[in-house]
């Protein structure tokens, strides 16, 4: 006689503190409680990482189980009756804390973590401040492991969170635990120092003050700062970052509230790459070149000078060129394109293109739901990375894939010109010479046909006809395929959407009177005015026109500034508000965290020039919220739900679904190839980023 | 630069390695370290790197093992590594007196080496010879029912040979 087959239950019912709760099978008790608002304290348990069961703080009473159980390792079971706060539990937790405090110093008054320390909170709650131990505390001196990371072994409670965050979350594995018993301590991978991403995830995840950052340590207290939620603009991934600000100084960046598309993830640039804002080399006053030398002038003089020049060149029918930075906000880009087309009456407008989204949209014309979001990268069953060192160029996307590998068994395929980190956990990793990535795809066809779905991420080696070939090849796989066209900068996507292009208007509408591209402007010997808003194009190419009057908005005296006739000191992304569209087309709000004396947001500078030229009535007001309203109602795909944006969320834009018939200048599409430790021209002015020349450092190293 | 072992050691290491299935090679870390240490006398960073490579783990993961196990030494021990048990059975039978005598006579402490590099001492937990307590272990050689006189003889014999 066979036993009757019963379907596994889809929902488990159980009771916690007298409340009827339910959760899917396999849910850990600690998670199930958390979702219902019942807090079970834990040091070692961390959602998303493997179980450690090392701290014994999460003990709970379960009926019919003789001993207290660790809620972090106990899956919910049908009919389970749990009590999360009883006298017995309080006593057990107090005991655990007393043990933890046998060697933990009570140096809270000088510890960076004081005020937001999980151990401090627990001791405050369960009252184990007094110890019965009379022995001397173990002490070991603090050590510096890298320009970022400091470790104080005495404070460490050995929860292993940092070890797992580094190993599983980052895929680096730079931290381990050495020695035994009370002498155990966290160890770095290179004997006395770290060779890692310097992302600081270990520091943020540390429940106590054992790991501290060189950037924040001993500077302030958590309650003395204002916390400003904004978006990191060092790459195109658009991670939300919460800046700790005091007296107009950014003191730290993190994302402990797990809001935004990145959860808690940030890379070294997002966490620590803000120090350029306080650089002494910042330009803080407008400058005009007089007799070959740049001299500081007042704003009114510089604005008036530029407006006069623009007007006279326009009156003479001169040739204008406008280059937009790919880190400007959508509002700035939109207003700038309006200024250029409606004010200067030209379409000589471009930005540094780093990915061929235009051809992709054209090739996908008619398909719906074909563009992947950051969340899709986590949920997908399979992903194919073509020609990008993802963990360096797109750290969040790489993090999402890694999380997918851990939680959803995502299978990753890579086709890259050199070794990449993804190879460690990829199903198949192919290394091919640069530019031959597409030809290698045929090798993967059969394996990919066996997948259920696929997200394809491609870099700048797939452009023009190659994009069409890729889409055609993917169609032969017979599975649902989504795409991410990898672009470089925080608003490279916005620059495309807002029509900062010589041949496309906002919303990918074809410009009937196409103008010159960036390379075209730089090569045009008869260019009269080149207006460079934030970018640094002269770093890579010379300006052919000797007579061109060059106006540049800049933060630093860079290669472009060296040729400029007028300089406007512009505000950084941390100093302005607006919206940005990330690599996967999600719009988020940028919020000004600090003010820097002398600098103005580019939108304001553009607006003031418009005002001086008498164009203000044509172009409309230049406040970011009014310009955004116009984008929201006028630019295709930007009619996003406002509550999502206003509450700090990421709203998905839906770009045009239809043919985009323009001549894409594929030769001008080129990735800047920034690594984790570089950020265009800006990264050079971050003391921190230039002080951590640790491993990756260059693309395709391992 | 990869480390080369003597043919005998290499054979042992290959043999250990072959015992574990693909994907479980990390289980070979401890025995490989033990036998390699026997040949080299110490666990060097090169050895750690070599074992890590063969067992498909990171050097840090091997370091964790080395740090955890007291029988793996990152500091070179003496030619004769003398281990004195002071665990419960040996303690009751005078193991602690042996330990004090040895440290006093040689002028070295726990995990320290004599100036000539000949002898090192280690106070160990149970060496598994409780029935013949107290015991002293010289390398892999056991000495049972040890007295202070016997210990002196042992040390004398080591010093005489060299």
C-alpha cells in the first residue's frame, strides 16, 4: 500500500505572542516575525546572507520544544506557538550580552558607533551593563587595514557579518576569521592589509564599532547630522545614498535604511567618493580670460559677457556648438536642449555617448517589456554579460546578479575581453579579444536555448548593426529576453531621453534639422561658440576651431577649462536637486545636501544666461520642479507616478516603443572605462579615490 | 612561484588530494598542511598559497585554518618539538611540574624555541595517552609515565645527538 501523496502546503500558520501569523514554507521565524512587526534581536543574522547562528541573541520560546530556540535558523512550522519576549528569554539574552561584554570595551563615549550601535541598544534594553567577570579584558591594538578600513579587535563580537558581506555580497572574500576562542579576530586577506574593493560594506554592516572608516571616524555623532537621501552620481547605476551632513559638510554616505533600488549596497564611490566637493581646487568664482589669463570676475559680469557674445554671434549668423555633461540632471539637460534649439536656433548639441540605446530601441520596436530593471537582474534565471567588467563598471548590476546567484540560482554567462569577477560564479565564461564578443555568442546559443529567460547586458562593443544582430540572434533562442544597454554616467540615459543629441528631440523624436555631433563640433574649424556644460571633452580630443569662444561650466580647472574663455563654477550633484535616469531607465530624485560658496547649479547658470539674453520668456522658468513638470507631461515615457519619486523611490520610465530612424554615429559611442576607483575627470579630485589604488584598479584584471 | 616538495611529500599530498571528490577539495586543506609542515618545518605564506590553489579556496580561507589549529605553526619550531601535556590526567600525575621543569631548564616558554633552534616547547591539551600519564611527545614519539628524571634524560639525549 502506498502512502497517499499530499501536496506540500503553500502557507504555514503559526502563533507568535498570541498573534496568528502566516508565512510561506521555509520562511525563517526571525524573518516572519520581522514582517509582522515583531522584532527579534540578532547580531549574526543578516537578511540576504547565509546563516551563521553564532550570537544566540535571537532565542525564543517555542511550545513543546524543551530549550530556547534560535529564531534565525528555525523555519516556521504549522501550528507552532512562539513567545518572543518572556522572562526566560530576557534572562538568556542578558546572559549572552554579559558574555559579549566580557571582552568588549565600554568605550561607547569615544566609539563611532555610539548612538547607533546594536550592542549598545541591546545592553540598554536587557541591562547587562554590570558584569560579574573580574578578569582583565582581552585587549588588542586597533589596526588600519587600508585607506578606508580600520579594525578594532577588542570591540569585535565575532558575528561574521562582515565576512559574509564581503564574501557573498561583494564576491571578494577579503575578510576571514583567524585564531580560536577568545583570541579569534577578523583577518584581512593580505596579512596586515586589505586587497579589496574598499566598498565599506563591512563597516556599515558591523553591528558594533569594530570596523570603522577613515572617512567618518571620530568626526561626529549620528544624531548631530542631518541625513539627506539622494542619488550617487559616480556611475550610471543610480544607487540611493544617504548623506550624513553637518554644517554644509558631507561627513558620510551610506544606505542603512535599505531604501532605493540598491538596498544596502554601495561601492567605494557611493560611500566615500564625495570628498571632491570640499576640494581646495574647486572653482568658486566665474572667470574670464583676459589677455590669455583667466581672471576672477563677478557673476553679473561673466553672465553679461557671455550673453553679449552669444547675442552678437547669433546676430552674425555664427555657428554654435553645445556639449552637455552626462551627469547633469534631466531638468538641466531638458532646459539646455530647449535653450539650444529654441534659443540658439541650432541642433549642434551632443553628449559623450557610451552605449547604443538608440539602435536597441529601434531594433526592439514593437516589443513590450524588453528592457530590464535592476530588480529583473536579481530575479532573472539567467543573464548574459557582453563586453563589460560589470563589477567594476556597474557595481550595483553586478551585485544584483551575485544576489541572484545566491538566492535564485541565477546562471551567468560572460563574454568579455578579459577575466571578470562574474567568472567565479558564472555558468560559462568566455574570454575573447576586444571587439570579437559578438562572434563568440554562437558558442553559447545551445546552452542559452535551455534557459527559461535571459537578461542581456551589453557594453560599448555592441553598437550599430551589432545591436540589431544581437536582437535577431536573441530572438532565435526562443525564450523571453530583456536587455540592458550599459551606459556610463549617472544621467547618460537622461541625456538620450532629453534629446541632448544632434538628431533626436526629447523622447527619441527625430529632429528634422539635425546638427553636429560632439566629434563634429570639435572638428569644425568654423565653430564660433562652444558651450560646454559640465563635461570635459577636451581631455580626449583637441578643438579644431581656433577662433571658437569657449564657455565652460566646471568644478575644476581641467583640460577643457584650460582652453575656455569663460568659466562658470558649477555645483556638484551633491549640491543640487533634480532627477536622474539610471542605466535601466529608472528615474530618481537628486536632493541637495550641501551648499558650496560660489558655485551655482548648471540649471541656474543656463537660466541666468537665458535671462541676460532676453530668452527667459521663450524658455520659461528654470527651477527644477517646474522644468520637471514640463518633462513629466511632455517627454515620452516620463509620465511616471509622482508619489514614487517624491518618496525617494525609483520610477520606471517607458521609452519610445517604435522605430527610431536616425543615423546613429557608432564611431562616437565609447565607454570611458571607469573602474571602481575612477570617475571621469571628477575622480581625480577625490583624495580618497586616488588613495586606494588597490586591486581591480584596471578593467579585466581578474 | 609555486612551491616544490620532496618526491615523498609530493606523493603524500597527491594521495590526500585524490581522496576528495571534485568540488570538495577544500577538505584536504588540513591533512595537506600537516604533511607539508612536516617537511618544511613551518607553514609559510608560499605553502598557504600552494595549498589554497590545490584545494580551490582562497589563501585567506587556508589562513583561517592555520590560525585555528594549534598544531599548525607559522613560526618555525625547533628540530625537536617537545609537547608536554598538562590536561587533567597528566596534571594529576605531575604534568604541570614537568612543564615547569622543562621551561626552566631550557629557558623558553610555550611555543618558543631554544637559541640553537634545537628544541621548542609546547604546553598541549590531551595528547591521548591518559592511561600512561603523564606524557611528553617529541615530534610524533610518545614518552609515557614521564618523571623529571626521564624528561631530563630525553632532553640530554636530544642535545647529545646534535
